[in-house]
C-alpha cells in the first residue's frame, strides 16, 4: 500500500508541474492542483475504475455500473481522465487506453486491431456484433453479476439463460450503437430516437451551457442505465422465467385441444410466451409449428393470437382470414358463422370471442379455410 501510494503521489506531482487537468471521481470533481498526499492516500483505499472524460456514452456508463455490482468494485471510485499515467494506476480501465488485455483488466475496443464479439470470446455464443466496453465487461463479468442479482450460482442454468437474454435484448444494442453498426442494411422506414444510448447522449452538457456539469450528467446516466439493466434482469427472473413451465405444459397438452396440434391454450393470460414457444418448439421437436395461442382475457372473454414467424417480426405464420379482419361483434359473427365474436384486428394478428369454445372455433375455422 505504501509503495502504491508513493507511486500515485509521484504521478500527481508530475502532472502538477506540467498542466492542470481534471479527474472525475464518484465522490466529486477535483482539480489535480487540489490533490495532496493525504487525498491520494485515501483514494488508494478503494478500487479505481478508469474511463475517459469528455462526452460520455452509454457503453462506458453501463460498463462502470456493471463493475460496481461486483463485490470487489462495490465501493470503487470512478476516475474519468485520458491521462495515461492516471489510467495506469487504476485497477480496471474501460473504453479508453487503446488496450484490450483481460488479465490486466483493460477493456478498450477502439484500437484498429480489435474485432472481438461474444462469439469469438465465448465459442458457442451466436452473437457476432463487435463488442463495446459494455459488451466486454458483460462478457467477462456478466455471468457473476447476473448470478448475484438473481440469487443463484454462476453455473446454474437459469443464470446462463438470463445472461444470454440480457445480452441479446439489452447489451448487444449498446455494442452496436457505439460501434456504428446499423440494425439493417436497408433504408429505415422511420427514426428511433428514444433508445437508451440516445437518452444517455442527451444527459451530456449542452454545448452552450455556461456552467457544464459533466460529472453530474455522468452520474445521472449511471442511474438511468443502472435502473434499466436491473429492471430487465428482475423481469427475466421473476416474470419471464416462470412462464417457461406454463408454455411447456401447454405444448405438451396441445393434442388435447385440437387434433391438428397447431393450437395451444395457455392456462394463465398475460405471460410472456413467444421466446419460450420458439425455444421449446425446437427442444421438444414440435411438428407442425404452432399457429395460434388462446388465453382468457381480463374481462372473462377469450383471445386468440397468431404466432409470428419469429420474435422480431409482425409477419405471422398464419394470420386470421382476410374477410374477418377489422370486423366486430354481430357483423363478425355473421361473416364467420361463429357466435359470440368480439373482434378480429385489422392486421389479422389476433381476435376475441366471449367464450372459450367460440375463440377455439375461430382459429379452427381459420386453419380449415386457409389450408383448403
């Protein structure tokens, strides 16, 4: 500790003689000119996470937040600087420094030689998006972080499954945005300006702010990003994961619903079923593919919903018949020949009936009409 303190004091002295630069820490903003040996000694009692100062982005904000979820970095200081001498004194450095060296806790992705993805660093993972500092930290520490947040072991199946889901539905987007990777090669039909990365961007000081508070903005960004990632982990643990058993049971009971095997009835409404359905269809080798899901609604009626081609599209495996779309109540019942109809959506992806028998008959007839 004495040797480390001495080294840090020497670094401070060196930069005091050459320039005045700012280091931002979790405890506040301090000019190097105000840092004396006692300040340095106190700083050495804590782990230090180094990242760059200036404009902050979602990836290093998330990287810092994730690291602070680990026991060894729980009370760490965040040092925001580009001074390499200060970065060298940090225990871990993210998004700055030009070095990717996991054994030495260096996680930058800006160097020309860097091209790693989750797939390259963890063979067997499917994601090939170039990693940002957020993805790098998640890659090397994410399994431990998820296990800690859901009160499980890193090697548990639930930990691995939620780890994968959080990367796929949260971290990968941040990796792609920070690396300038477009979501599609085609022209976008509309702009999306409310992503997490964009909301973090708006927390940076304005160019014309007479008193810019860079550290205050960074702290707000950490609060924003941290809440969203924690909320997502808890969603997967307490809401998404319990639905898996319900969907599996419904798949195993599907032949009792209809001899086609293409209709599934969920015993509880409102559960997140799509992810589980696509995964379990493969694992259970379900053939033919499921076309419709039935479930009770909150008003005592029944809904039927079409299964999409995949979880990222609005195109269905088999939509409701075109002549029914956009119709309601008596008109729909008359056209379909099924009593008790409530509606069929104009896009044909869902419908409703006052009774289970009526909702089931709607999808049975849809199968018959469109397979004739």
